[in-house]
C-alpha cells in the first residue's frame, strides 16, 4: 500500500502484557494494576466511537499483547489429559512452556483474567474496524496457527454475544478484519512497525520467521531473557520482571541476605541451573537441527518477500540489522551473568580469609592483603572493560532501536518507524529529519507494594496516524481520565 492508497487511520500501541502476573510460583506477589485494563478498554471505546479520517480505524498492536513468556502456570492433572505435548520436568517446575497446546491453555487463563480488555478489542473490530497484531518476544506463541485461531475465535464469540449476532456472515466479516504479522507491518511511505526485540541481544532469537527450538521443534526457541525469567525471576520473590537485567552482583547479594540462608541457597541454585540451560542453548546453535531451521527461515522469508513484493535481498538486509542473541557466545553468557566477577570476588574473599587465618598480620601480611585488594580492583576494571568490548552499546536498547530505525528506513521508506519493547516512550528524528522514530511505550503496569514509590508505571502512550492529502498526519498521545492528550516527556 502506497501513501496514495493509504486510506485507514492507524491506532498504534504496544506492550500490554496481558497475563504477566499469572504466577503460581509466587502467588503472594502483587498483581498488576486493574486500572490499566480499565484505561485501555476506555481508550479503545473512545476511538471506536471517534470518526477516523480514513475509511476505518486499524488497531496495530506492536508486540507483547499477551505475555505468554511471563506467565508461570503450573501444569495440573487435568492438563496431562488435555495436552498433546507432555510437560517436561522443567515445565513442571517453572510452569507451562511454549508448545502450541501450552500456549492455548495460557490464552484461556488470560481470557479469564482480562475479560474487559478482550471485550473492548472485540467491540472495536465488531464496529467495522481492523486489528493487526505484530509478534513480540513475549508473544512469539502466535507463531502457532492454533493459538492465533483460538484468539480470533474468542474475540468473535465475545462480539457475537454482545450483539446477539450468531450468523456466519457476521463471523466471516469479523475474522477477515484480523491479521497477524510475525515480523513487521508496513505501509509504504507511511509507517514501518515492528516490536524491536530482535535488536536486543538479551531478547533476540536466531530466526524471526522460524522461531523454533533446535532442541525440540514442538517448542519455541528461548532467548537469554526467557531463561532468566523462568529459572530465576519468576520463582524468586523480590526480583523485578522489568529491570532484572540491570541488577548487579551487589543487588543479588543484598536480595539473598534478605532471604536468609535458605533463600540465598535457593537463589544461587536457580542461578546455576540457568547457566546450565544457557550453555545447553549454546550447544544447540551448532546442531544440525539449527542448520535446518536456517533453511526454513530462508524459505519463509522468500514467501514473505513474494507477498510484500519487497524483494528477498531487502528482507535479508533487514535481518542483517538484527543483533545476534547472547546465547550464541559462552564468553557473553558468562559476562552478562557476571559469572566472571562473581568468581573473582569469591577468589578474593577466600584469599583474604586464608591470609587472615594462616599469616601473621605483620608488615608482609598487611602487604599481601593490600596486594589481593589491589589485584581484585584491577581485575574488576579489566572485566568491566572486557564486558564493554563484548557488548559495545548493544545493552542500551533505547539507543540501539533508534540506530536501527535510522538504517531500516532506507530499506522500507516511511514517515514513521514505530517500535515498542523498551517500554520507554520516545520521538526522535532520523534519516536527517526525513523520518521520525516513535517508541509507543507500554500499557503494562505493576501494582505497588506498600510504601513503594519506584514501581513501574505504564506510560499509556499511543500513536495515531491519519491519511491526509499532503501526506500522513500523526499525533503522539497519552491516555488520561479526560481522554487522549499530547504526550509530553517529563
């Protein structure tokens, strides 16, 4: 679709993370705020009733609509009967995984937890508007056709019930207005939209068009972030879902001390098991199954190129902008988990204890202690330098997404390049001012613990793009009790 053919008004938002607080492992943890569900439903009702400049509205959710990865739903006896993919030992310990039938069960749990949001989406489509869901890293389960079909069936049932319409014509027209995009949504000259996780080394996977696990093709490949979330974050009370990747050695030590000796041991054990799993994923990158997935990824890219008429070379160039997952490299796994610094710190502590126990604290003894401390400081500095050399600026996701947007807009010309993923709303001129990068922020919000003033708060931001004779017109907005208002970064 070219700018001249652009005849829809786009309503773009991202990172709703429905179901992220469904956690059987720490059931006493605070639930996400119900207010954000109400606000999102109100926003959709507002635009559903607002006449668009185009012939209809198209709601584009730029990834992480459903938080399949963030859920920790333990399998039950009834699940063993209803699941074709038997839960593994890890899934029995950490919750249902990402096989197709596991995803279907998770979707049912989300429908029960968030009926207001799903009803609002169903009403939006039922009024003649369209819905596009772009896959994010937390809802890669939309790769499975049965999961997509289940969501569509759920939405059409909600719409039929609300309107008392159960005829086949209504259902067919409704379903024709819903589509899923595994990589990106593009309106030539107007908007390029993707989630953005493929530019984040902690969340990216090898093959965006064939995101299957080389260890088991019935399951989705796990990223570094997925493993840490399942093995460490979800089972441990007090580790934040967002921001845990920025926790340092001191943060984990302080958390462990608050948990007591037993809690510290459990945290350490989870950490070690996560490392073992990450090393297992590293080996999987070298397997014959991984090579077969690369072939399948190429095949699907060729099919996408035929549909979009963009050319396979352009898609390959787009894929080349993606950041390799950290799980490809053992040194990177060790560095990002701070294993090298932990080992160095433990060695320094043991050396100091040995000196204090076995050596007299004379001049030579104090000199030896000073030598250990100096050596520890110098090696810590060296490891910090090495970490920067390994990752460069790839851990600054906001900067990386802006940089990649500046490159990809030359491949897919658009007035606006839109992403989510970082949860940080932003508007930045790119391509020498010829285009604008927009990060539409998030609609995910955690409930505060008593006295907690640092809890994550959703920006409730969204982007509206209307067709106009002189070219597309956009408004970057935030939802408020009085309705949408222009977003101003505080």
